[in-house]
C-alpha cells in the first residue's frame, strides 16, 4: 500500500514499517537561488514538493534573545561585513553578501555570573514576542502540509544553537564542563 507522507511519519513514530523512508531537509535560500540560476531547479518550485519530503517544517524559530525588541548596535562595518553587538551582549561579525555563520568577537556572558546577570532575568517570564505561532508563514506552511497530506513540524534550535551565540563556543563548552547546571 502506498502511504501519504503524513502516514509515513506517523508509522515511523509508532514504530511501524513505512512504505519508504520519511525524510525532510532544509536548504539555505542561497542554495536554492544558485540551483535556480544554474537551471537545475524550477523557478518557483517548492523544495519539499520537488524532493518529496515527508515533513514540512516551519523555520520561524522561537526567539531566545534575552530582550527581543532591543536592536543590534553596529560597532564596525566594511564593504563585505558588519559587526554588531546584540541585546545579549554578544559582538558578532556577519557577511553582507552571503549567508554564513558569524565570526564570534566578544561576549558579556563568559561564565555563570554573566549569565545570571545579563540573560537569565529576561528569560524567566513568558514573552509572546518570542513566539511566531500566529505569523502568516506559520499558518500557510501548516495549511500546505495538511493539504498535501504531509507531517508538519515546528522546527527550532536545540540548546547548543541557542547558547553559543550568547557566549561563544569556548565559553559555552567550558561552562558545560565546569558548571553543568
């Protein structure tokens, strides 16, 4: 029996054998743009439909910034990059001309004391500004998944990806060793 993508995912979650692998993937926008420029991907095509993904994800992640409405402050700018300090006290350098992982420059949070002073107090109370449930892309993506018999997932970041932009990889990893709580 041929299953819908949604049935494949449910079968997998219930430890039943699906008719084929239930998979999904996400691509940087620049990747799809490049494929389109090269002529190897249809102009207005949906990657999930082209590749037959079983799960349609919504990438409007929950914001983990300590102060969601505080704008970044530019500290350095060149033709190719911009460095700014964000609400969490992290100074990061980003490329202007393409997507990339930012360069980590400096952090106010380097240990537990910095976390307790600068970040934790702002995360203790629920703040609706962190949620993207009601935005049009979320609703549209969820409706499209239902119409196509796909599973829907609200995708987000795991703790590692939430923390390293606040304190840097080295500080985070040393904190995990020295102060795992």
